[in-house]
């Protein structure tokens, strides 16, 4: 994979998510039951939170700072907090924030030299000897792929 291919994949996977969300429609975005009590809007807020965490890391890198990952993060607790903070928000606001975060992600990735994305030695804070693009993938389209099946199944039952 190179930077051009990575950017193409980021865009294509986001388009797939957006197409699915368009099928849900804003009027049904808050209906629970997509994943447990979560609605499509809750999933979008969840995805945005984790995608934004990578944007925050990229912004620290752009300022010349090394991100300091917190190994003590309790993912389930964080997800519950994100759900509580966003559950009663308007779908349009959640969708807008999500799209803005994705655009910021694209801007940062476009601005990175290829070596910053693909050299596994470049960012030792990531751990597991992974290159930066893997970290970005995990919190963007890799994460979308985890939730798309539930959205598709919900749509099949609610169309």
C-alpha cells in the first residue's frame, strides 16, 4: 500500500458508510436497536469519537509533539460515556461533527510524508511495531467495518 492507495481506501470506505447512513435516513437515525440499545446515530457518534482520537494524535504530530497513548483506557467505559454524551443529540449535529472529523483526518493524512505513514520505526509510541497508517485504519475504516454489518442487518429488518 502507498499513500495514494491509502487515501483512496479511506475515501471509498467513508463513501460506503455514508451510503448506508443515507439509506437509514435522518428520520430513523435515532431509532434504537441497531446494536443493542444503540441507534445509527449512536454508532456514528461512537465512530466519530474514535476517529477524532486519531485526528488529535495527528494534530499533536503536526505540532512536533509525540502523542502519549493512555494504556489504562477502559474501552467499554469510554464507549458508555460517548453514548451518554451523544444519545440525546440531534442526528444532524452528530452527522455534521462526524463528517468534519473525517475531513480533518483526510487533510492530515494528505499532508503527511509517505515515510510518516508507512515506516513502522517512525512512531514508536504506536507500539507493536505498527506503522501510522495502521493506527489510522483501526480508528477509521477498520472501525466502520466492525459496525456496518449491524447497520445492514437493521436496515434489512426495518425497510
